[in-house]
């Protein structure tokens, strides 16, 4: 699921993404991955987009129980 909102400031947008998947249904059907992202996106120029993003990921199976929390800056060059 992905949601983006930029009604008040045209150069800025807020986005949220939630996803879940089973990457290996045949080999390891218990493996499950959930992730959540939230961020602020800024269109600096027509060619450059910059975003501040926070991400949380959780992997769960019979063998693995792992959680990751990350923050970062993401850039995209549009040409």
C-alpha cells in the first residue's frame, strides 16, 4: 500500500508505504517480511528530487527473527 499527499505545498509531499510479502513460499513457507516507510519528498529542481526517509523492516520465520530500523536521505536525478 502506498499513499502520497502534496496538496498545500506543490514542491513537497509526504509519503507512507506498507508492504508484506512471502519471498519463498516453496522453500520456506513460514518466512514473512513486513516493512514500513515514511518520508518527506522535496522537488528541488525539475531535475532533482530529494527525500528524507525512515524505514522499518521485520523478517520472521522459524529460524530468523530480525528487525531493522533505518533513516536516510534519498536522491533521484530526473532526466
